[in-house]
C-alpha cells in the first residue's frame, strides 16, 4: 500500500486553487469586455480663456466610442474594433488639452469654418463689396482664419445617449466675414458604427459658408506609422488642380490615367511620389440628385478596418498628412506623427469658391438654411 503523502495533497490543492484563480481572471476579463458601459458621459478636459472645456463621450453596444470636446467641436477619439474584435483609436489627437491649443496645431479632429479650406489672397467680393480675411497660409486664408471655428468654445447640449449638439454664433465681422452666422452641429453615434455629423447655419447677411470636420484617420490604430498601405477609393471622375500654394487653378480635370485616379481601390503609396508635395486636393464627387451618397472608402488590410464616407456635399478634400513631421508634443501615448501618418477626407464645397463663379456657390442669404450631412461608417472585412 502506498503511504499517505501530505506534501502531495497540499500540492494538489495549490494547483487546483491556481487553476480556479486563472479561470476566474479570464472570465472576468471577458465579462468586462462584453459589458462595456454604453451611453453618454462627460468629464473636465481643461480650460480656455478661463472657461472650462468638457469632453463628451458616446458609446454604443458594438463597442464603438466617440469623444468630442466643446473646444473647436473637436473629435478627440474614435475607438472601433478590428477584425479580431480588438478596439483601437483610429484618429490622431492629443492626450491632454495642451496639445490642442499648441501653436500650429494641425486642426486634429476640429470643426473648421466659417470657410473650410483656402480662399485665394485672403479676400473675396460679394455684392460689390470686397472683404479682407486673415492671410494665415502663404498669403491665403485657411480654415476660417486666425481664430476660426476650431478655436471657439461651442455650447454643448445632450440630445440623447447617442447624440451631442453643439451651437456657436459667429458674429458679423468675425475674421472678416459678413453677417451674424448661427451654426448648429450634431454628432450622432449610430448602432451600425456610423458617426453622423449634421451641420446647419443661418445668417442675417449674405456670406460664404463651408463647414467640415478635419479628423486625421489611421485605421491601423497606431500599428502602422503611415497610411501608405491604406487602400483608398473615391467616387470621383474629376478633380480641381491647384497651384504651388494649393489654390485651385479653376480647371476641372479628368482623373483617368493620372495619379489622382482612385475610382478603384488603390494603395495610397502607389502614386504619391508622382504628386508634388503629396495629396492635398479637392475631388469632384459623382453625384446623382440630392441626399447622402457614397464619397469614398478607406481600408487597412492588417486590421481589416473599413471606413465608408457618405455626404451631401459636392466635393471631398483628400489630404495625405504631408505636413506632419514627427515633432508634435502631447500626442497620444507619445506616438510620433510622421509624414503621411494619417489621412483626412474632408467633405466640402470646392476651395476658393467665393472667387470662382464657375464653382458651386457657397453663399447663403437671410432666410436660407445651410445644411450638410456627412457619415463616417466603420466595419471590418
């Protein structure tokens, strides 16, 4: 008969306890991931001009999460799952408010206006009167001037657990623009992992209006330092060429047989070296009627993340992060945001439209309502 060994019995109890502990820990982790809190939350994020800045976060049941601050109406984070179910942040930004108020911050995630993109020589003529704007970009006006909508504190209102409304009044003469402009922008996180942005504005004087969001996307969520392997498709047969200061020449050119052809999915890095300075151009969307239509898609093969862009706008600015150089501070987890580290797909009217009568008009008048809707929809494949 084998002798009773108390040390063996103790060892067996120890192994069983460890296994139970490991199992409990694993189950706890899974449960935590499965029971992510959905809905609407807010927290203090900083101060600007002695006013508090608040970050609002929307989370849906499919583990997509969008965070927005009332400074600049800025999208600070978009968390979406990859093909393996791992959630990652697919937009550039900063861990603290200090980054967003840094000089020469590149409009990460911001609402830009009163006129997104560039206006030539920082002036335009409307009804016989010439208006001078801030020449904040190589003698031209960019994204609303020195203190555009991206540097304003917006008034925030919770509409529901999935929707945040921001309002701002741009006063007559602000940054040189005529008319008191009342602007509403609503961010809604939908159940299908879509971020819908609804814009509206009214004015008491004729004025140009062109609003967009300036989020920088890297669908690898930091796993790839550039977007050169992202596959991009744009629903556009034509684009507007630019001069050496990125002002449209007024021409409308077919993309076929040029590096600007994204009518079929193509890795961004395929032809980027053939485009002086990289991509920073307006594509003219193929539209049929009004309403939301697909503007383009982006796909990152390693993560499997797929982003669709739908819009009511006539154009889209594809920018390939040409001016990022790895020197920004306060970035998320200390990442280096290098050249071509992210891409922007800014739905819009064409640049310099107030000086280009042949382009679709951006002028709104008293009694009219400016409306624009854009959707960024995320999935995997």
